[in-house]
C-alpha cells in the first residue's frame, strides 16, 4: 500500500510542479511538459512491478506511434484560442481532434499487427 501511495505522490508532485513552473515561465513549463515524464514514470513503475523488459519495450514502442495523434490537441488549440474561441470550447475541440486522431492511429496499428 505504501508503494502505491508513493507512486501516486511522485506522479502528482511532478504534474503540480510543471503547472506551477508554467505559471512563471510558459517556455520552461512547456519544456518540462514536453519531456515524456508520465511515460518514463509509467515505464519505471511497470518495470519495478513486473521486471519484464519485453513488456516495457512494447509499451515504449506503442507510445512512439501514439505520440503522433496526440499532437492534434496542440495543432488545434492555439489557432482556436487566438481566433477568439473560448478556452473551454477550444480545449474541447482539441480533445475531440485528438480522440479522432487516436481512433485512426489505433486502427492503423491493429492492421499493422495482423
């Protein structure tokens, strides 16, 4: 149980730290947010939980292909915000674009695996 609480605390601490740093410097916050912190943490926790190198390798390879559709959010959000759309509508549109991009990427990955 202490291990699980440690995982939650370490992960939450990093997310809060990035958001606090971004309040002071958007560039530094963006640099820290662009580092695949969650992916690295997930790989560390996965390895510590399973000790399975192949599982971590497969996970990291899947991440490579799923990073591409995740960029849809960052391509859609800025122009909508700068175009005068409200934050929440712009964010929703960006998330919607990301969901659609993920659906397409998952279909492609499933076809490539068969």
